[in-house]
């Protein structure tokens, strides 16, 4: 009973307070009393807008259905992770070997380029798998998988042309490195 009489009293007191506000009060006080005023945090400068709209949502089955377990594949899981680590670990000595040994070997260059391409393909494939799941965007996923595969072919062809018709990877890096040191000598 007391709460039902208290609410109209508070409303009338608030209305009387807004009517008796002096005209020379601070603008922030007037703004706070406006019905259009929205309290924002001190660091927010604009309205919140989503960068990208959410993808369409669909629910398959009911709450009581068992979770589906995907079929096991040889190329995924621990074998896939082990291969990724081996390729990454193999790149470290292959990066240093031509410069440490002092020999320009096209076979070593070819293997190094091959491992770089495989490493890049696996990395992009992991990003595609993480951000574009098959169940959510199947068409985009298939298109991106094909684009990744075509990029491997294009990059492989470009590296092959550079290796066979030009100086090759390690000699190209060596020339760029020496050009930078020669510029330093000329400037000094």
C-alpha cells in the first residue's frame, strides 16, 4: 500500500523540480533532464554499430539430441598438427643452411621454397577452417578452399620461374642483403 502512494508522490516531486529549474543552470544539467539524453560512457564517441552483420543462424534438431561427432580423418587431428610442427621446424635450418654453408644449391632452394609454400598453405587453411566453418557458410568455405589451392599453384609456378629463369631464392636474398650493405658504405 505504501509503495503505491509513494510512486505518484515521487513523480510529482520530480515534475515540480524540472519546472522550477532556473534558466541559468549549467547546460549539462539541462541536457540530463531532457528525455532525449542518453548516458554514455566517458570514452565512447559514437553509437555502437556492428562492423559486420551476424551470419544467419539455424538450429538443427532439438535440445535433447546427442551431439554429433565428425568422422575421423587421417589428415586432421594429431597427425595434421605433427606435420605442421615438422614443416615449421624444418624451415629454421633450411633458412640458414645456404648462407652458413656458402653454397648455392638449386635442390636446397627448391626444397626450401616447397616447405615455404606448404607452410603458407597450412596456415591459410587453418585460418579458413577457423573463421569459415562448413556448417555455417558452406559456399564461402568451398570458394576459399579453392582460392587457397589456386594460390599455391600460382605461387609455386612463380617460384619455379624465379628459380629456373633467374638467380634463385638464396642468391636473390644474398644480393638484396649486399645491396643494403653497399648503400650503407656509399652513405658513410
